[in-house]
C-alpha cells in the first residue's frame, strides 16, 4: 500500500521562495509553482515556512533503564511535536549503550515507535567509565549502524583513551562527540563559576574546564587526522578555540543547545534546580558569543541535549538535583527567538544548523536533504508569526523539567512528515503512526 | 517581610530596625521577668538538617523568651537522616501548623527552596545554608560591633572591619560582607587566594593577601573558622603555614589599634586561626557575641512574626 499524497500549497522554502510541494510515495515528488494533484490532501501553508525535518544529534531517551523519565516512544512523540524527524539516543542508558545488543534494542524501539528515526549513539568507553574502549566496531557494524560515539554525561578525560578512540573510529568514518569537562576542575560543581556562584555559595564549574578539553581534543584530532565533534559548547572561549581550529583545517564540528542560546546563570539566583544543567548556564557574554558562533558557522549545529528527569530529582535542594532540561518541543522556537528575530540567521541557516549539518555529522542518510525532489519526505512546517505559551503539563515528554514553563515563544510547529507520512498534522500529534 | 533568607532581603532601614529591636529586647532579658508574651500560641520549628548546637540553642532560647512553642527537628535520628526529601519534611511541618521554620542545612539555597516552593506557608528563617549565608550571625555581629564602637550611631558608618580566613566556604563572611557594607562599614577580606571565590571582585570589599598590612587600621578583626579538610582538598599546603600567614596570634594582636575588637563566629580552632591567648584576651568579644545572639534572634522573630519593630522607649 502506498502512503497518502499531500500537496503543501504556498509555503515558504528555506531560501525564501514561495512554492508548492508534493509528497507522494514517501518522497518529495515535486517542488514547483501551482502544482495540482487530483488525489492529494491539500494543506494551505501560506505564511508558514517549510524546513527539512529537524535532526537532533544529542537526545537522552532514557530507555532502557530510566523509563520513569522518558521512553523511546514518548521522546519520539515529543520530537515529532517539535518538528524532528530524527533523534540521536545518547549512550548513558542503563545498561549503557556500549555494545551491539543495546544499540540494536534502542534502534528497534525507535522503528517500532515509528514517529522518526532513532539513531543510537555508542559509548566511547565501557560503562562510560573512561577506562577501556567499548565495542565500537560491533556497534558500527550492527543494524543500528552507529557512527557517533560519545560518553556524554562524562568526559573522555584520559588523553590516551581519547587519542585511541579518535584513531579507531576512522575505520568506520565515525566521529567522537566529546562532553568537554575536565573532571578534576569540576568536582561537585553546581553552576557556572563567576560572580553569581560567588554570591550563592554554589560550587563553581569554571569555563576553563570546558575550554581546556576542547583545546586538547582539537589538537589530538589534528594529530591523528580524525573527526571530532564538541557537544554543547557553552563558553565564549570554547567558541574562540573552535574558530581557531577550523581556520587551521582541523576536522572539528560543534553544537550549542537552545537553552545556552537564551538563558544565563542569573537564573540560579532562584535556587530552582529547573535551571540546573550540565554544562551550566553561563553569562550574557557567553550567550552572545554562542549566537555569533552559530551564525558564522563556527558552531555547526543546534542540538537539544533533551534530558528528561522525574519530578523528585528536581523538587529538592539545588545540590541534590539532577542536571538537565527538556528541549525537543521548544528547540525551534528558541532558535527563532534567539537567531531569527535577532536577524542573526535566516531560514536557510536554520535548515542547515538543525537539519542538514547534524545529518551530515551523524552520516544519517535519508535525513537533512533540504527538500530536494526525490529525497525522502522528511520535513516540517512552522508558522513563524504565531506564538505559543509553554506549559510543562501539556508536553509530550514523560517529564516536565522544561526551564521555559510560562514563556511565550515565537513559532508554532504545525506539521511534521516522516518518510512521507504525517506525524504532526495541523498541530495534532498522530496517536499512532503506521509503519511502512 | 515574611522570610529572612539572605541579608539582601534587608535594606539599611530594616537592618537597623532589627538591631534597635534587639537592643530593646536585650533590656528585657536583663530584667527579672525574661519572658514576653508576644508569640504565645505560635509554633516555631527548629529544622536543623546539619549539626549546630549553638545556633539551634540560641534560636530556641529566643523563641521561648517570646513565649512561642518550639519544636526541635534535628538531623540525627529523624526522618531527615532516613532520606526524606525536603519537600516531604516541609509538607509535614505545614500539616503540623508551623508558623515559622528556622532552617540550618548543608545545601546552599535550601531555605530559599522552602520559602519559594508551595510546600509550606510559614516564615522561613535561614540559620545557615551551605556556603551561602548566615544572616542571623551577621546581624548579631553587627549588633556587637555597634554596641562597642557605634558611639550612638544607628549604623556602622566609617568603621573598618577586616574578615580573615576561609571566605570561599564561609556563609558567615557572605552575610557579613553584605550587612556591614549595607550599614556603612568598609570591609577588607584577608585570605589565601585559594580561599577567595572567583567573582569576589564584584563584592563591595577590598581584598588583601597580607594580614599584617591591614590589621593596624582595623576597628574590628573578625576571624573565620578553618575546616581541617581544606588541606586534603589542596587549598593549603598545611595548617602551620596557614597559621603563620593568616592566624591571629599574640604578636599580631599587638599590631591592633587600642580600641579594636576581635570577633569569631565559633566554634573556634584554638591554635589554628586564633591563639588561645587572643581568644581569651580583653579585646575578644567572642563570648559576648553568643549572648547577643539570643537578643538579635528574638528581634528577628519579633519583626517577622509579630510584624513590627520595637523602638526605644515604647515599652
């Protein structure tokens, strides 16, 4: 049975052109003016923007092991609601995704959920312990075809292990996604070290703990001629080091989270752990540097670091609370607020940073194709001229730890198509999505 | 004002009002009948999630002298040591009808969490939270300084206070920096660079690494407690070196101006940050600080729970 045909009328493409777009048999069949099709369901998209389906390179789906906080299914639904057609499942599940069995399980759960592609990320080291390499080859050759490896949550801090990992993944065209955090400089760290932490008496997480690892790892990547990706860059200094590395031709890419594009450490003054995240919220100076870095391409992508947590791990003292924030359902609106409304970036930039570039870094074929005729119909639609009120109780995630509760944000995601089928249609999330 | 979480909750007028109220209440404590009926029928909970005998007893005495019913809820042997969350503890206290909770906690910001959550409705008084603040200690310190050196002035304008020691981990220092500068004193922090927070540049203080260069001009020298574990955490080479540079010994005390006083929030490490001969000297007002603590804490409870201050001559 072929999937239904949709005719998207009058939407604006990332390059600014107004065009019709025909989805048929799971692919983009035509992009042209005045398309007509007798059997198609017609969607009037005048005033809306069509983007290739968003691709998140950094998602915590919490399954297996922490299903109280999130499952592959609930995260998939949250992703579809936010305009995503692909997520990347970070390896810090329980058990850890350090072998072919776990990554194949997560991949299969993603396929069963059916809302989007779930690409598992493999751990770099066994158990995320930073001591010995995980089963990198077995994961790369598994059905999950893992290409991104990360100990995220932990830093691969031993320089020799980092070097070996960078070398080993060259066999698979892989990439190491580094959580840059020197562990010795961040013992019991709670928030950005600076003026605010000094007053609050919360232990500091200094910018240098991130920057020192970024500097070391771009030099290692240059030395062994491998591919390095820096997760969630948060500091102006980190942006500077990556800019320097790229100018020297080092094969490094970097991501920024939506929350680091908007929020600062001033929010910690409330002692509300909803604002506790790792790496921590930084200063306004850093936020501005991150926006500039994203605009000029020093930072390649926006990735959510969607980190669901149960209520009890946030309804407590700051120091006892878990690190992390939700991100999937608010990501694009935050990018609109911080990058589009400020005129730092245009929609083609958004398409690149949230779809094309992350798909390229992850080697996710079938994603990030920028609305090319003949490619899989993975796309989404946003109405940039409307706003919405974030309500933590109305999210699709199983968890409620969004820092944006009560925010009025620009840009409503109205449609998401995954391989030609709607997962979100006119603002309504489909309750079941039939697999091919 | 409903809560006292930080000195930043106060402006100079409010702080002076607490000190003035404490002065009046101290007069009551010196009288034959030490008790006032002000808080009769009110329930005050001492929630001490971290051990502290002196602060708990001081608040307990203050509450009882105002005729409040006091419930002590300490860490050891209580539900707090059995993993009960702060939220559940707060819900329990609310169910018991606590009008105020005096909280000591090892987590910075725990009092703010109690006050700003919807878990309980009563007043929250910070009795020391982690490395954040200890506002009642700062108020009793200011009270003590004013009594000795205030010359009848309501504030501390023009006085020079030197605070010496582990500023990084000291909630006493944070509250004192805010309060003393609010009241017009000039504050100098003296510490090894490792024990000053990054960000201290934004504080309303001067910073020195050289105790001897600032001690002569000080009106008040306030010593801070140094925890032994700072050595293993690599903040300092050893305790001898710390004492040599930053300890207040008899020789160093001789550099002080004749009128200058010596303070310490306790508990002291005699022989480490302060020599026994200094602690027991005529300049030391350390024991008096403890006595003043009861009057100042009475004033805090009075202002927060009775909703008024006591001006001189009213009683």
